[in-house]
C-alpha cells in the first residue's frame, strides 16, 4: 500500500513539476516575444505542426504559436477523427482540403504533414497573411501541394472592403453596411486600415 501511495505521489509531483515547467517556459517565451516585437516584423519558429514565420504584431495566433509551439493542433486532430468516423476521410494522402481563411497556412500545412490530404486549396484574402502562407508552404516543403488563392469567397461576384486588425491577424473582417459610425463597435473597426 505504501509503495502504491508513493508511486502516486511521484506521478503527482512529476505532473505538477511539468505544469510549473511549462508555465515558466511560456513566461520566458512571452518575454522574448515582446522583445522580438520591438525589433523585428516577423519571426520564424519550429512547432509541432511545422516551421512557421509569423508577424510579431499578431498578438493572437502568431504569439500563441511562438509561445506554445502549436496552434489548435488538437482541434485539427479531432476534426480529422470525426471526418474519418463519418467515412469522409480515407486513410492516406488522397483528396483535397479547402481551407477558407487560411491565414498563414498553419492548418493547411499541418493537414498535409499529417498525411490527411494530398493537397490543399488555401483561400486567404489578406495580402500580408497570403505572403506568409506562401512562405510557410515553401519552408515546410509542401509548396507543390498548397494551392494558394488571394481572394475572399462569397455567393456574389464583386469587390468588398476588408477591415484589418492591427493586433489579431486572424480577425480581419469584411466591412458591412451600415457604415461603421452607425453600428456598435467591439474592436474599433472604424479605425482599422481597409483593403479592397
């Protein structure tokens, strides 16, 4: 009995130390991230999902990827399992994934590297993110299987205005009527830079 309790204590202590170590590692990386943001516009980081160049002004996905060395990898695995369970995903690298709002390519590249698909059609309307999408595909040796398109998707043909977030490069939004001065704002949308 004492040996079992001792083993449980050791496992619990290891778990606690692991969590403390991860918190300290995250804190150190977050401090480095802040310093890098003052010095450079991009940084390249090796993660569980691949090697990615991210913008240091991106306080959401870029920062998370840098500090934790992954972004939504569990979600990608869960979706792949769900699709496989429904018979919509076969084993091996076959088929095409459509990644709408591909950002800098994290999901597209992770799916290709995991062997979930043979190719990805990656749709990204923001010119800055699109540039990183292409760069990240090249540095992960999947550029021949990522087919990027810089456009927005809609049921209508035409041109729209997109508001660009200064701090969350995954939170760009299509500008909708009524004009910004007549609708409530949550993230200072009216002050955002706009591209067509």
